């Protein structure tokens, strides 16, 4: 049996105690059926709505030429002087309503004229199976003292068992924002849904559509909330004393924790990758600098001491030859000279390579500049 909602004329004539009793009776009846109350926004949530005159040239061309686009309707505006309205149903919306009706008593709560809201509901629920008389429009709630914002006063259900599904958090009173189950993303099929100043093209301009995966994910989240609320192992108190807002806090905390851990793991991987890349870059840089320094050192040694350069080139790789600093050649007592270097010098003096020619100085004789402290080799 559908009781509907508390209409404008009745609300002012009934006492607060009587209205609270009505809400409690209806909520307890729904809880016995294992159902919660679900308040649905329409525009931007379950469908996209725009005036025919507000269509962009790309949107108008696509709507006139395409034959495969489904669930697009043209309805007359409440004011006959206004341009007709174009309504596009969100993909998966009819399946969403059918499956959600098994677990929720659904309300429509839309900030639009009553005649237009009725037409939108007829498109969503042509057989009147899901909403009944639970359709709240602008004329029903705008008269109240809530400064034009939506509120749950007209919903015939206790706030502890009411969920809200909509795209605009700020459209609701602050105390009712805790009942929002899923902040739904706007359905940007028309440019008006994206915002006239937005640079992003609408789905209609892109000749594309959203697909049913989004509403399917929303339905899955609603089912999870419903399952947690009626799970005796999760909720310790009695069903009639439970508050769905506590479940929403738990779901939000679990979601944030999961996202935080996922983001942390991504950051850890990212930091590791960055560290490896920096280490590799630094290693390559050091290798290049080392190779460059070694090349420069060899060039200086060749310029300042041809004998030392020649002996270093012929040095056995297994012998431990100490690298020399070219600036000290011929000026210091050469504490860095290794005995094997002198042995090679003597060996080269005794036996020269024919292909290399004799090792001589500018004075025409071999003389080791580094051997000043041990005597001249003649």
C-alpha cells in the first residue's frame, strides 16, 4: 500500500507528534519488508534535460540525423510559450529502478514544475510500478521555511532509514546531507548539463553515450548499504533502532581507508621507480664524467710526459700501476712512482719496439724526468 508523502495542505494542519507517528509507522512497516526509503533526484542523475532552443548546432545535428540513439524524448514545456524540452534517459536507468524497488521504497524529489516532473516520471515509470504518489516537485516544498532548499520533512519516513541519491549536495539542507548515500556525477549528455561556460564537449556533441556501467556501480553501492543495515552481525542493535547514517559513515570510512592504502601503494611504487631512475641517471652521469676525466688526464699526460704515456699504454693490465697526476710530472719527488714503472722504463731503454721506434727525448737521448731522485739513465 502506498501512503505517498505529506502534501502541502496537510502538513500545516497536523501536529508534529502525529506526523512523527506516521513516519514511524510507515518506516516500521518498510523495515519489516526489509526495505529502506530512497529519495531520487531526476535531472542530471537519472536523466538529462534541456530546452530545444538550448541545443548546440552539433547536438541538434546529431539528434536529427542519428537513428540508433535510444531513450530520447521531446515533451512540451509547462508554459506553452516556452521552447519544447528534450529528455534523454540515462543508460541502465530502467533496470536500476526495477532492481532498486526490491530493496527500497522510492521517492522522486525534483526542483522543477509539477507538470514537467510528472512527464519525466511517466517516461521513467510508465506503468507506475515504482513511485506511486511519492512524487515531490517544486510546488510541494518551495513554500516551506527552508529557503528553497530540499528537505526530508515531506518524506513519510524516519530520517534514520532514508537514503538520498542526487548530484547536488548543496541543494539539500545541511542536516539532511548526512543521508546522501552516493554523490552522483552529473550525466553530461547535453551542453547545459556541462555548463554553458565549460570548454568540455557534451556526450551528444561527441556523438557518444555514457554506458550503463555507472548506474550499475551506484546500484551496487546501494545494495551494499542495504546489506550492512540488515546484517545482524554488523549492526548489534534491533532493526527498528538502527540508523542508516551510521552505516554511511562506516562505508565512507572503509572507502577512504581503501583509497588511502591504494594511493599509498601507488606512491611507494612511484617513489621506488623515481629512485631507481635517479640512481641510474646518476650512475650514467658519473660514468660519463669518469670517462671524460680519464680521457682529459691521458691527454695532459701525453702533452707533458710522452714517456709516461707510452709506458702506461704498454703496462700489463694485471700490474698495479698508480695513476699519476700530470701536474706533478718533473716537479715533485714523485712519491706516487711505482717500481714496476721504472722497470718498464729500463726494459724499454734496453729493448725498443721496432714499430714504435726508439724512445728518445728532445735532446736525442732517453731520460726519465721522473727519475731525478734516483739518477739519470743514459
